[in-house]
C-alpha cells in the first residue's frame, strides 16, 4: 500500500528565481516535491515544474502594492477554504515566507520590518523628502505599518514555527516581540551549477561588451529590490567620493528610480550609475562585475551577495545583512559595522579598485566559502523541520482519555 504524501500549501504572492525571497521559496519547494504533495497559492509562478505540483492561481488586483498585498492576504485564505470545503484538499502543512497568512505552520522570516523601520529613520520623513515623493512615502509608510502589525500578531503565535535565514534575526525578534525559544537557522543555498567562477570567466567579455563597459572600467554591482533597504543612498554618496577612479555602478532590480535621480544629478555621477532591469539569468550581471557592493540597511539574508561570492566576486556588505554571518571580514570580503558610514564604504571600495590582486584573493576565498551552502542541504533541513511540525500536530490530535476513579 502506497503511503500518502503529506499535503503542503505554499502561500506566497509570487514565486520565481529572479528575486531573492521568491527564489528561496522556489528552490526550497523544489527540494520537497518527492516528500510532499505541493500546492502553490500564488498570483504568479515562474521557474517551477508545474507538472509536479498544483498551482492555485490567485488573480492580481490592479493598483498599488499595498492594495494588491491586502487583496492577496484575504484571497489566499478564501481560496484554501474553498479547496478544503468543496474540493476535499486538506492541507497537512501551510508554509509562507513572511506575513502572508494567519494560519501558517511554518514561517520563514526574511526581514523584521519593525527593525527595518527603526533603521530607516528620517528617510520616511515627509520633511526630509521632495513633495513629489510624498505619494510614494504615504504608500510605503502605510504598507510598512501594516506589515509590522501582522508581525506582532504572527511572530508571537506559538503554533507557528519560525525559520530564520540568519542568527541576527533572532535578536530583532526578541527585541520587538519578546523572547523566543532558540529557532532553526537555514543559511540559504546557492545553485553552484549556475553561479561559479568558471561561468563568470566564460561570460565576462560578452556581458561587459553588451553593457558597454570598457576594459579599464571597474564595475560595482548591486542587485535587489527596495534599494533603500539595500543601502543605495549610502552607495551613491560613496561613489561620489571616488571620482578619480574608473568606476561604474550597476543597479539591477525592480524599484522606482525617481527618489535617486535628483541625488545622482546633485552628486554629479549621472554618467557613472546605470539602472538595469531584472533578469532571470542574474549571473549575467555577476559576470560583468568586478565588486559586489551591498551596504544593506536591513537584510535578513540577501541572496545576491552570496551568489556573487559563488561567482568569485569580492563582496562588501554590512553586519545588518545576515549574509555577513557566513563571511569572514577582510578574507572573502569586507563587512562594515555601520550601513550609513559613507567614508568607510568608499575606503573599502577604493582598496579593492586599486588592488587587482586583493580582488582576486578575496574573490577566490569568497567562492570557497559559498561552496558550503547548497539548496540540497536546505532541503534536508526543511524536511526535518516539517517532520517535527507534523509530529507535534499528530501528537496534539491524539488527546489521551482520562477516566475518573
């Protein structure tokens, strides 16, 4: 008799391999297909084998991100209720990255927004921004406050198993939502078939030619969405201090550019900053780059720096990025203590720009470090976590009968 596989519901607005958190969900879910019957409750899915799982498509709601997120939050509960009530799909486990639903058995915490808001400070202050950016500020402030409210409700619920990408997140959770029991940490893996020094060397000439980068140009790279969180303002200020170096900053991802254009013009670096679209083969950008620069304001674990390391790039990041926990400062990159320290960031960029041998040594060390982290290892870890949750749920259902004597 064939044993029934547990049914796993994965709740995420979208899943693909072009974005950090969404790539992690795609990779982790793919590792579980032999052990679970997987049902995706998403609005958009790419880069997944849909023949091996079931996608329950939730339609997009037109309008700002805040509106669509609110709609998705309500809709995914309705879709799963419908499937449970009328289609007989009873989910044994519900997993979500972040605050997407109220009934998750497992939540991977990719950012603590309460800490992020604390660090943002004046950047969301109307008095510190152009009136043209006020609509964007209103949207972001409301959205962030909604997420913090959901965090406060979900992250203290003892029924939900929180899964961390980095140990630093535990400190943030304890600070804002009270002490937790020690939580499992899964340092995110890398697809070493796609990201490796050999790939970078093979694609470098073509990628740089297509991007119009001269041989002597040193390309700095930042990949990701929500560029404020990635520290782009600090990075732009640092770039302005390096006017004597042949540097170009490549910024790849999805975000609005309006907030940065006036600052870029004021700093006189318009010719040295390029905003590039998201690509499914993000390795193309790593191939073109010489240094990865990600002075994160707040990142639980930014995947692009780790992918850059796997490609043999030296990485500059901050202690406020959990990726720094797998790095050794001054060995496979630089880890800055203060994400707003422009002078320190500029100094570290200068050191790497002026010393090709240092770039090579740090890049080689970074590639060796990244080899320790794979999606397969994450799959083993996640299976163990889910097995523990299933055992606890089964135990709670087997309530003993007490007889009076």
